[in-house]
């Protein structure tokens, strides 16, 4: 059967299912006719059908045939380009992916190369760590030597369905910024059918960075600080890569979005450090991969944790994660210390410093006493307050 007939069959299959299932995606409608309360979950968010052709893309997890994708979600969790998912309680900025793609023009002719570097950043929100935004830089080099550069920072939150986005862009390849003074980053090369867009999709409550000629689509759905668990759309960040553009994956020892194994990437099990879990190893990689911490609402604990972890050896790092990692993971603890104006990332960095660099641990015990009322429900906190989680 030809590729055309296969695709036609898949489209007909989606259409036939949509007649019987209210959860199958319908084409997105205009913002004036679809309030956020009218958005419902769609079949494209289900992995087993996500490879089918999609009619519209109202959710950040919508992909088309031939794409691989990485996702950051608010649980917090992270899904690599190998479709492996793990807890990712990381409250800072990190390198999500770095790659080169073929630049394709009309009739899919290769007319150059695209280099893309994508950072994502998270922040605290009550007892959660949520996806706050992304920094995207692209350098396009045409075969004739012409160069086009764009960088954009997109971030924000929502409140009861009303989005507050920040979108700042510059005409330069600056993965770490600055992203101001901001200009329109849209690029149009109509003769070659090369178009770049970064826009708010109001109908679907998301910001989209789309560069089809480079085989890239990045979608951000903000976390709703009012609706919270009642938010009908899944909040987070998605990076979709079209493999028809023959990606070359770069910075493989630094990225959090591990590249596909069939293209030379790694599984989570292959980056595990001695004595650490997959989740802990991924968080450690994020802290130590050298990402600049210049994101909005950046925690002082981000840079401090990097400094502390750089002093660890294998043994002290294992001890540090055993005794400190819960500070980034336990929602009840994060909510409690945040109310007391304490930053869990700073507490984590101080705890690591105690285990890896003989830092002061007694003062951490003193600070954690503000959460004495929840110690009975958190074994790790109780151990700390009893003095059992300090190295001396």
C-alpha cells in the first residue's frame, strides 16, 4: 500500500472514531467562540494514537508522523526523546536540547542548515514545581552563505483561564540572552517557502514557536495558578522534532532531553550515577551542565546548588541525595517552607554543601523547625529535625 493510501486510511480512522468518542480531537475554533472552560482532553495526548495525522493541535502533546518529542510537565516530570518519563523536581533553568537540522525549501529541497539550542526553566508555585517557559535560539545558514539568527524567550502563567505571557525576541543567536530590546522574531522567505513564527494561539491557550522548514515545533501551555488541578488543558512544554530533516544531536553529555537511541542518544539507565536513581541523576545533570540561571523569578539556590555539587565525589554525592533530595520533591514540605519565606532550592544547596563540603548543617535544622507541625507526615523532615540527617 502506498504512503498516500496509508495516510488517507489513518485520516479516515480518526474521522470515524470522532463520531463515537467525545475525546477525539476536533479542529480548533476561534478564541471568540471557545472559552478555556470549553476545552476538553483530546486523543492526540494519548501516546498510542499520537502518531496518527492530527486535525488541529489544541494540546501541547500533539505530534504528527515522523516526529520525536520531549516534554516538561508540572508533576513535575520529564519525558525524553526516547519517550522515557521520570520525576524531574528541578526548579531552575536547564539545557533541554541542542541539535542541527536540514533546512528544507520548496519540494523538500535541502537549501541549508539550522542549529537550534533550547533551554527550559521551571519555578516554584505553592507546593509544586511548574514549567515556567523556554529560551529558543536558532541559526539558519543557507547554502549560499546567507545567515539568519533568531532568539526568543517565552514564559508565563495563567489565572482562571486568562494567560499572562512574556515573549521577548532578538535578531541574534544568543542561547543565554539577552532577549531585549525585544523585536518581532518572525521570519519570512517566501521564494523558498521558509517561515518562522512565534505567536500566541489564543484559541488553544498556548504559545507556539513554529519553524517547519527546520523541522521544529515548540509549544508552551502555562500553569493556571487559580484552577490548578482543575485546569482542563495539560500544562507544560513540548519540543517536537521532525526526523525527516535528519537531526544531528549535539551536547549529548549536557542535555536533559536525551536524544533517541536510534540516532546515537542514551537511555535514562545509561546516565545513572553511582548510588543515584534515574530521577536523581537527571536532576544532577541539570544542576551541573553549566546552564546560565538568568530566567524570570530565578532562585538563588540554582547557582548555589551547582557550586555545592561541584565539590562532591561519588560517595558524598550519594549521601547528599539520600539526605537532601526530598527537599525538592515533597510538595507538603515545599509549601510549608515557602510560606515561611524559605526557598527549598536554597535549602537543598545548603544541605548538599554540608555533605560534600563540610558546610553548616545545624543552621538548616534550625530553619526547618518552622515546619515542625508537618514532621509527623514527613519521615525525612522528622529525621532532619532529630539531627539524624547531618553528616556530623
